C-alpha cells in the first residue's frame, strides 16, 4: 500500500512538473503589451531622460569623490527645461547623441551598418569629449569601428560615453534584451570597448526589461545577465546589488562601499590620479543605487542618483529614462513631468528632432524591431517574443597596465622647439595636451609630427587646432615591453603662431604598485 501511495505521489509530482514545463515553454515565451502602453512607455523613457539630465545639470562634476549633502538644494521648477533648451542646449548631449543614431535608423533602416552611424556621429556639429571625441578623431582619420573604440586606439575606452547614449537601443527593443545588445554591439563599439561598452549594454538591457516588468529590483538584477560575470563591470554592479541587501535603507553606505572598492580609474587620462571619475563602472553604480533605493519613486530616484555625484546629470538621466519607461509617461508625477511640456515641440540643438518627434520615431522603430524579431501584432495587442538573456562577449581594457606616475611636463612643440624627448620606465604611456593657435585671429590649423619609441618610428600624427576635430591626447602607446623607454616627437610642419602643448606624462607598468604604508 505504501509503495503504491509513493508511486502515486511521484506520478502527481512528475505530472505537475511536466505541466509546469509545458506552460513555461508556451506561455512564458511571450509577453503581452498593448500599443497604447508601448507608446506611453516609450514617451516615458525619452521624457525621463530629459527630466533627469535637467535636474542634475547644475551639479555635473561639481561633486567629485563626494556625495551631494542632503542640505544642498537642487533647484526644480516648471521653467527649468525651457531655460536649458534656450540658454545651455549642450546639456542635452545625453539625448541628441542618441538622436544621431535614431536618425540613421530612420534614414537607412534597421540594418544600417556601423559605418553609417560612425560617419553621422563623426561629422556632426556638436562638441564631444573623452571616448566620443577620441572616436571622432579616429573615424575622421581612417580608423573605423570597432577599432575606433578599442582601448589601444582610444585611451577613454572605459569612459561613460556609450553608457549615456545607449537609451535608444533599449527603447527600440521592448522586452528583448539580446536584440538591444546586438544594436549596442553595432553602435557602442564606435566609441567604447570593455567596461565602457558594457555600461551601454547594461543600461539598454534595463530599458528593455522596463517594458515588461514593474519591479525595479528585477530590472536591475535581470539586466545584469547581459554582462559577462568575469568582467569588472559585472562585479561592480553585483556588489551594489549585494550591498543593497546588506544595507537596505542606507544608500550612503552603499555609496561609501563603492568608493572604497571601485573608484580607482586606470584608463581615462583625465581621471587617473585625480578625483574626477568618468569611468563607466562607478557611474553605472550610481544609476542603480538611485534605482534600487528609489524603489520606484521618481523623486527619490532622481535625488539619490544625482546626489551620488561625479557625472550627476548623465546618471539621473539614465535612471529617469529607465524608470520613466517602467512607469510610463502618464504615471510620471506631474511635479516632474510639467517642466517638459514647454519643450516637447522644440528641436534639440544640432537636430531637427523634438521630443514629440522622437516619441513617434521611437514607437515606429520599436514596432519595426518587434516585427523583425517575430512579435505577433494583432490590432492593439502585441505578443513580445521571449529571449533567454545571453551575456555579451568578454572584453577587457588596459589588462596588465597599472598607472604608476603622472608627471607634469609643460613643454611645447613649435617653430622654436621642433623636437621633444622624454624617458620613462614601464609598459605604456600617455602624453596629454593639444594643438593650439596662439591668436584668435588666426585660422584653424593642422600640425603634424612623427613619434619615435626607442628609436623606431611608430606613428605620424595630425593635430588639428579645431576643438571639434581635435585629437584628445597628444600620443599614447600601450603593451610595450616592461622596462626603460625613450619617446621622441618631431614636428614636421612648424608654423608661426601655432604649437602643440604638452601637459602631462602618464606612465603605466605591468607590475602593480605596492603602497609603502601597507604592512603584511
């Protein structure tokens, strides 16, 4: 009797498991959404970016390595967006950069190649910095993606740039994280690699999941599956998620733990040995600290992601866009949404696209991506194809390179000083500086010089004086044999009134430095 009862119970359990498995393979493969909700969420995503960028605008890089204290007011009123649109439109580089790629998809279709995006980006009128500007220079000088974003060609490869520009990829891919990663692979490697690229992949994944979940914790955690676990980026985000569980009501403690473990930038020549930190990891950590501790409240999310400091307009822009997608435009509180109303018909600087335009374009492109990926669309009902999230390929920047010195140089290459030499000991170096015209009345110029390392010519460099087309650093080389090296720069076309200014020498070693104050 006991044997029969045992067999009967085992049969029931097997049947239940089989039924569950069948249900998962049939019903869980698709997610239902209406066209009205889809439109509302896309509007919420774009509007949320503008709100976050505007709110954090006054504090951008004003708080480096420190949080913004609670007693420090951050202004917000109904004229805030309009004032920035009219007086400081460059604040919205988070948005008009996205629109460059949205416009390419609109003109050339979903299969537009990376080079089309790269050319549109490189030839745009707007000013760029860091990984974006390094990539622009590379593209204009014949280094195309993905090499334009690779760390050997771009010292800013781990910077935040694609992280602030990847929103469009998630908004085009409702509920389809792998699809958003494919779009990121095409566009994000124009300017970034490794952790810098993962920042965009992760942000886009959170946008994508915000269409199909109303649980911020799920969105933050599930999106991380798109990142390879071996990467430093994954480990940093995983720490933040873990610290949220350990310190559930104390975002500042989470922030302190991030600073202690993850605030050492080794790539960006402007951030190494400085408190300035535009590294993707630490700023992505601030995004998810805002999301996790904001707990779905738009105001709390804005406040926390901004008060984490550093790139404190871009981080709330990402957090606001993700949360705006999750909530939908109609559920963003009026207090936060009202300042957007006066600007929704105003074109973003450097574009012919307004928020109202991109609401429509975003919906159009999302529908096209859904159809391309096998979504069922009947009337107002959409069944989103389920995708088991696949992590992106592993990429590592600056592997085996540890910064050991930042030396002030302050020299010039000019008509009176046509050669410059320096020595260092290590396996890599970056020389910072730029090309200059010494009078505003002079036309923009182009200086050229040869680079010799250990007596061998390794590069001939063009240095435009134009800010838009400038080379972000003077010269750099990584992966040299560990040891003593000599670097020589030889000016080829000296011109009266023009010079290459050399500011700092940043030195790397394959040997990780040990602090003298540490004891065993």
